[in-house]
C-alpha cells in the first residue's frame, strides 16, 4: 500500500538536499499571526484529500496580521465543510519564477527526473525535459537547454536571469535521492521558486511504494 507525504513532511525530508521555504503548521490564528510577522505569508490546507489545494480554495496569501487571522479562520471553516482531516500550513511567500522538478519510477528505465516550467500551467504548457537518474551537472545543463521557453530562465524584458548554477546543483541533488530511497515512487516539487540568487521549494509531495 502506497504512502503519501504531503507538503510539510515532504519538505522536511527535502531540506537537507535543497533550500525550502520557511513554514510552520499553525494550530491557532495566534500562532499563524506570530509567524506572519516575519514575512508576507501563504496559508495552505495540508491534507491527502486536498492534493490540489488551489482547486478548493485552500491557498490564501496574507499581507497583514488581520488578513492572516481571517484566512486562517476561513480555512478552518473550509476544512469543516469538506469534512477533511487537515492541518493549516503557514509559509513565507517567496517571489520568483515557478519551475518544477519531479521524480517518477518508470517500469523500464527506473527512476527518471523531470524539469521544466512549473506552477498551475505545468500540465497546460508542458515544457519539460527528462533524464534517467542520477544525472550530472552537464546533464542538468542540457535539460535546461531543452526547454522550449528557456528564455524565461535566461531573462526576458528586463528581468534578471535565474541562477542556473544553483538550479543545476538542485537537479543533481534531487536526482541522487532514489539511489538511497528505492521505494520512492513519485516526487513532485511544484513550484520550485527561482530568482537570480537561488531556489526554494514552495510545495512538494512524495509517494512511496
């Protein structure tokens, strides 16, 4: 029977290998507000029954203590209405461009790593490339070059280029995970937020055999 690690548990697993956005599981509006004083924040429902949180209104951005408290209370009500067993994650809001890194266990090739444009358009645009795990930095470089919309990484219309060295190191690091965790069936990092300085995981999910 497969096990699913939702966001917080998956991110805690990944943080030794790749930078992860700071977050806390808040059990009260007061705890959420206390964390939110440090950053603009995103509040999210964390549940195996809400893997696509945005589809049910389970993601809210807050820019003040008042908004944080209101969103927390609204998400609690949503959880009750949906009759879900869920937690509420409060996470720093990370600005940048959205990428995706994924791992899948293929019956023929074994573990395969995917890289491309992320966010809510990942399934629509489908600008991704694949390699068999593990990969080298040279492999990672060719994955980036394979993208149809690679200009988004190199910078368009005055935008600063993303830090490709950090992206390549992240890809190599993630590609090595299956060597030590053979029972990993799927890994989905979406989005990976990137800018000219580095990258941070803003959402992740892991499926184990």
